[in-house]
C-alpha cells in the first residue's frame, strides 16, 4: 500500500518534469535549438504568478492562462529579437545565446526581486489533500499533474490535427523542403518558440503553489528536464511526458526503497543505462 | 531527425547542462558594501563573509542584519578606541565562493579579521583559508563540530558546537524530560524518527541526535536523509508513516523544512511532536511558507527568543529589550535567532576583544580572544563566552522554542522558558 502511495507521488512530480521537458523538446525538435533559458523562463513565470497573487490577489490557477499567454509573447520577442539571428549560425551560437539569456534573467531576478525564498500564500486548495482508497494525494500536486496532462494533450492535438501543426512537423522534418512547399518557415519558428516558452509559463504557474521561488530555482529543474527530454526521445512530446513520469517514479521509488539521498545518483545511473541500451530515447520524435 | 544529428544534439545538450549546473552554483559577485564610513585610516575594517545570494541567503542576510545593528550600536557609542567600525561585506553563496572570498579578504591588509558565516558549509572552507593566511576568523553561526575540531590556530566561535555536551545533553534533557512529560509517556516507549539533509549541517545534526538516542536508549525507528534541493519528500514521509513515528527530529534548511511540514500535512502524517533543528525551522520564511502547519513545531536553536531582561545579567549593555528595539527601528521587524546570534557574537568582538588588542596584529587579537570571560547571561543570546584551546566558546548554550500562534516562544530550559510545551497543535 505504501509503495502504491510512493508511486502515485512519483507520478505526480513526474507530470511536473514532463511539463518542463515538453517546451524544451518542442523547440529542440523543430528548430534544433537547445534552449538553456527554459529553466529561467520557468523562474520568471513563477515570479509572475507570485506577483499577480501578491499584488492583485489573483489565484494561481486563474493566473495560469494569463501567465501562459504572457510567456507566449515573451517567446515571440525572444525569437524575433534574438534567436532568429542565430538559427543559421549553428549550435555554439545558440547555446551561448540561450545560456546568456539564462544568466541575465537570473541576475535580473536577483537584482530586482532579491535572493530570498518566496512562497505563495493561499488557502489550502480543495482542502489540501484528497483520500482515495487509503492514498493521500496533495491537491496542488494533482492540479499540476492534470495541467501537465491537458497541456501535453493539447500540444499533441495541435501538432497532429491542425494546419499549423502540419507546418511545424514539416519544418521539423526538413526546413528547406518545407520552404519550397510554401511554408513560411521563419513564422513557424516564431510560433514554435512562443509555444515552447508558453509551456514554461504553464509549468511556472502550476508549480508556484507547490514550491518556493528564488532566482536559481530553474537550474535543478532544468537538469531534470534535459534528462527527461533525452530519455523520451529528442523532439518527442509524448516521449517527454512518458519520460517525465518514469523519472518521477524512479526517483520516488528509489528514495523509498534505498534512500532519498541516493535518489539523484540512481536517476542518473538509470539515465546512463537508457543511453547505452536505447540511445535514441523511448519514442520517435513527433516533430522530428 | 537523422541519427548523427540526434547524437550531436544529445551530446551538446549534456555538455550544456553540465556548463549550466556549474554556472548555477557560482554567483560569485563578491563586492563591498554596508560600510558607510568610507575607508579613512581611522576606520576599523572587518571583513564580513556571508552567503547573501542563493539558497543560504535568507539566514545569511538575517545574520548580516544582526551585524549591522551591532556596528551601529558600537559606532553610536563612539566606536572602538575612537575608531568607527566599517564592514567589507563579501558574498559567499557556496563553499567554492567562500574559499575565494576568504582568500581575497585575508590578503587585504586593511581587513583586521573576518567575521561570518552562518553556515558550516561556508565556514569550514573559509576558516581554513583564513587560518592559512594568519587571519583571525570569528564565527557566529555555523555549529558543525568539525569547524573548531581541525586544530586551526585562528578560529574563534561564539555559537555552540554540535560536539559540545550542552548541545547533546540539552536535546536529551528536553526529549526525555520536557517532551516525554508533556506527552505523558516514558521516553523509552516513544518511537522516534530522524530526517536530515545530506550536507555538512544536516549530517552533523543527525550524528549528534543518533549519539543522543544511543546514550538515552531512545527507540529510533526511522532515519532518512535527502538532498536539500529535493522537490518531493513523499517517500521520506511514507517511511516515517509506516514506521509509526511519535516524535520526529528534523534537521534541515528552509525549503525542505517547509516541504516536509506541508507534505506531512497533505499525506496525513501527524506525529505527536516535531522537533526541528535550527536553520530552516527558525527562518522567518518558514512560518510564511508552512502557515498553520508550523504551529506546535519545536525548534532547537543556539539562542532563546522573546526572553525578558530579568533572566540576563544586570550589567549587560545594551539590554535585550534595547537590542530588539533598535533592531526593529533599523530593520523593521523583530530579530529572529540568526540576527540575535550575529548581534551577540559581534558585540562580544567589539566590547571584549578589539578594545584589548591591536587590530592589525593577529597574535594580539588571539591573546585578547583567549582572555575573554563573559559570565552566563552576559550576552543577549543568553550564554556567556569563554573560549577553550580549540577556539570554541565553552559557555555557548542550546535552547528550545515552540511555534505558538505562528510565533516562536522559549519553552526550555526552565530559566528561559516563557511558556509550557503544547502538545497536539
């Protein structure tokens, strides 16, 4: 019974990892850009949620669509103003650029918001926890999981069923051919970056009721995000979701069965084994 | 995506991730500030080494607040031998940064000594560098026994060491006597759980508790460590739950302290008593983050809060109430444990050491430090000060407080208690 509880908790935190990873994997699959600023964009979204709550009393789940849309715009600006110039410039330029954005955002947060840990003050959401057959489920964690499922589902539908999705997939497969077919590749990149950053916005708003925020909060989570992306298969949104759940469960179960201080070592050992056995990741990319 | 392309992307991702982790840890923006009085030859410059950014910063800043109030108090009273005290404040968020900042401060001839550093993980490397460079290191916050246990010549610590009998017996007396009585049970019949972070502070606290449990025949049914950056403690809490823990002893930092208390609530783990060891549990952000889940949590820390002037020595100046008043005026809220520790430690330095020494001569500072003899009740932190041969204050104390209506109130030892221990909050 206890093990079931641990697995459920692992699945819930895994949903959070998945949400973070899906933004990275989308941008990676379509634009071939590794966005190292995703963790910091998550941090910005968490602060935005916190400030909306502190300043205007907006409930974090009401703030979620606002932050998501806001971050979509941030993504457009980020691409239009900076990233588009490096698309043809190769990986080293893109890595330096996104790392630079990451470090700037960290420093700006430190400068203007301070290094303190800040926690969102809210009434327990739906009583704080639910009891299902002897298993307790934290409601804020459940909400984050549901949000991750909905966001991943919506993204897959968008990629699979819409003209925009088709254009995104075509661009991911071969950007030159896509351009020859009349697809406005630069605009596809722009929108893809917007969606990728919007996913960080969704993740940030969903995380704020669970975690404290501070300028370097993104670093640890981003590392997990990368592990999930590679595990799930580069460019695979469904793979990112699956990978997130697997990493969450491996982390929780190894904490329970062995020791919590070993969980990180075990997660990365597991990651190395996957790389050796199945280096392409679990699933083939939906967008690559 | 072709296979080769996928591989090169993957290796880039991994390499970048490594770079990023390295970047994330090192916010080494050591700078000066908080000095106020310029750098004329008349001023007395003290190097302040604290984590002011990053995960350790909330309590590092709190300690700096205590230092600032002490500096203002002493300067308003005319300074030390007519010289105004100025600080050279340096940020040391990580052990690596502490090493480099301590090196810079030690090499500065204007800096008389280094004062810091709240966290043992910062103090251990920083004091090693300072000692190697023959600079006095005045520690007011880190409690790890290792700090003064390495035979360094130039380290003096005003706060308690986790290796001291008072630290271990204080907790033992509290648990076997105060807590067991309040729980209406014999301590030997209670089931104890232990959780701690796997860093220097956490393991030091956990080792001390394990030794205590052994000496007092306490039944420790679960012992769990975790990384301070953990984002989910449900597996730890499940272990405690299935071990049917009555009393939980928790050592940790602020984010995991909040996470532990909140998730315990969510997962229905309700021990009769939670005893939190210092750091995270006494941070002002803890009550904010944990809310009502904080009530009833007992905090063991190196200083008692909300005490009356009567329990301290008559000749202590400024008195406890005067200190809290000037702190509220300067900083804007009541001083918590780390501010009080910082203030008390700095005042001992300003009133007992520096006036009796040549600040430019480290041997003269050592001589003055060795001669310090402050009786118990002679600081606002309650304890007296006398250093043993390792530089540890052998009169340092260890106190217990409980969150009651989201406010810390001293409950033990008896001479400082302002309220009884409440059970079932």
